[in-house]
C-alpha cells in the first residue's frame, strides 16, 4: 500500500471449479463469475481451460480495493492485468503483490450500479470480440 493513497475494500474474488447458480460468462476472459449469496461482497470465479488470464488470477483468491487514482496505485507495481474497463465506468488493474493478485479499482459508480452492470453484462468484458488494448487479455 502506498501511504499517500486511500484503499477502500470493495470485494474478494475466489477461484473455484464448481458450477454455481447465476454465473455470468465472459468469453473474452474465459471466466464465469457469480456473486455469493451472503451480505459481504464475495465473487466466485470459474475459468475455462484456455482462459487468457494470468495464472495468479486463475488460482489464488484476490482482494479488491477502490482507489481515487488508479495510475498512482499501480505505479512501480508488477501489473498482471490492465488497466482496462471491464464494466462500463469501472476501470481496473490487477497487480502481483508478492504472489497474491490484488485488484485496484477506480470508479464513480455506486456498488449497486457496478454489480447491476456486471449482472447485465454491460462492459467490454462481456462484449464478444471486443479488443482489450494493454489489458493482458489475448
């Protein structure tokens, strides 16, 4: 963490091999995502064998934090995904923090807007054939 930045917990993501109800599929990422039924923001991520995402993202749970300045948050870090905009209005990058993937998010959207757009597939992550310039996705 950088002392001049404020990091606010947003969610945790857990890789799984179990099929879950209400999964949202992203062919671009080779990933199925579903939200946990509990009160805390936990997502389950299931990956296709040919997912282009970094091995750490596919195998190690991650924690996501909102930051006001994504560029400052990733400066000098080992970036393993992004920065890019997987959901309209939601800019993200993932870094390797000593072998653990950490997601950093910059957005003005409310949590309800973020989760609603994700469930409806509103974003480049879900649009077929959309290019991910510099995102780390093939």
